């Protein structure tokens, strides 16, 4: 796994800790520590769909891992089954919620001897980890910093249209979408989709950036503002996106139509409707949303904050970040100044 530019300038100890998910799938955690022992407890970072743990380590002057290490945290990055570190698989949020995140938490606690930990969760790492928490499967997690979406996915109208009308067509061609097809399209279906993307997206010359926007949202681009990324990050992201199963989009569409997270596989450990069942967790949530997010609208986190605050007033928090979107919250060239201090303050509370 490629380290970020900032990591190469700092003396970190890093180790990969393999663990088996509840269904036996081989996954891993990356533990990052600075030159001095961490003063604070462990924090788990959970990436989104079709990326990997490395997404928190963009080539900026100070990335999110740097900021957490400097703040004294013992940092653990989870590569769950949606990670592009592993072969593509037809995962669902249910599988991640039941099998991956609880085992990752247990592994960290076993490795560190800690009784509790905190979490920073993003996008589909956030929805699936929220499912774990609400189902009572990660009771050791005390604070959850959630970015972009959690209980209530709300997307732009164009994204809803694509999910309803483009998705069935794409499913006739392939079981996966892969933004890396912008660099290398291995078959006819990949070439056809790449041609369509290139005909409809003219926001930049980065073919992967354009494919990401087609795959994950509305807008040109959808997951960040170009002005928030430095040139190295815009180039680096070409290797940070790969296959995502269309099976996942079927589930997220059902959640969007319902207005909140629903399970699809019938596991007895997970509620059919998470909002109806209510949360089986005492964790405090800090909800973050980029005001310009064109993947999941800020309303997603505003609704989740309202839901949790009705259950327990004056406990949870909400931050809507001006001039930020989806992933530039973590990858932005000025995120160390604009967003990281807010997240670390929530972890410190």
C-alpha cells in the first residue's frame, strides 16, 4: 500500500494486522503510531465503497492520519470487504455491519488491551458501521464521528434518476462499476461505459475523476471541488478507486426510497428497518456534512442528527462544512486547517 507524501516525511511505525471477519473473509487493519507512544486510546478509521484505508492518507502537507497521531491517538485503519485491497466481491452493507466492523473492533481491543475505542467513519463505511452500532454489535465504541451519510441517505434528484433508470441497463452489461476503467478498460462493457462517461463529463482531464463522478453522484465533479485538491492528490486518486458491486447500489436505492437504512439479507442480528427499531448503542455521534456534497446531500446528516437528538437531547452534534463536499473533507489541501481540528475536538470530548 502506498504511503502518503506526509507519512514518508515522518517516522511512523506501521503494521498490518490481519483478522477474519465473522464469515471467515480475510481482512486487515493498519496500525499507525508516531515516534512516541500514543497518549490517547485507539481510534478506528473506516473508508467508503470501492476505495481502501489509504483514502485517509492523501498526498497533502498534513493528512488525517498525521493529525490524529499528532493529537496523541493510536490510529487503526480498517480495510473492510469493500476495500480495493481485496478481490472484488458482491458485498452488502449487511455483511459489513454483521461480519466486518464488530470483528475489527474486537481485534483492536485485543491488540491494545483497551476497553473502549472511538471511530471516524465515512460514506458506506459510515452507513454500515452505523448499522453495527444501532444493532448493538459494537458496544465498546463510545464516540462516532460520521462523515457524509449515516442513518438517512438523501441524494440529488439526478442520482435517484440514475439509480432507477441507468442501473438496470448497466446491470445487463456488468456486475461491477470500476472508476479505474478510465485508465484501463479491460472488456467491451468497460469500454462502452468509459466512452459514455467521456462523452458526458468534461470537467477535467482525469479519466478516473470523471468515472468517480458518474459512479457515485451528481455534478462535475461529484465527490470534491477541484479547487480543494492539490495537483498531486488529483493525480494520486487515479489509483485509489476500483470495483464496486452493483448489488450495493440496489441496497442503497432501497434505503433512499425508505428514507433510512434497511437491511436486505435477512440476518436475524440486524433489524429490517433501523429507524423503526431504534439505536442499541450509547455512543455519541458527531455528524459531519460538506455543504456542497453532491454524493449525499447535507440533509442526510441533518436528518440523522434530528433523529438521534429526539432520542437523547443535547448529546449528539452536527457540523455542516462550508466549501466542502464529500471526500475533500479528508483529502482537501486545506482540510488540516478547516476540518481535521473539528473532528479531533469531537473525539477529544
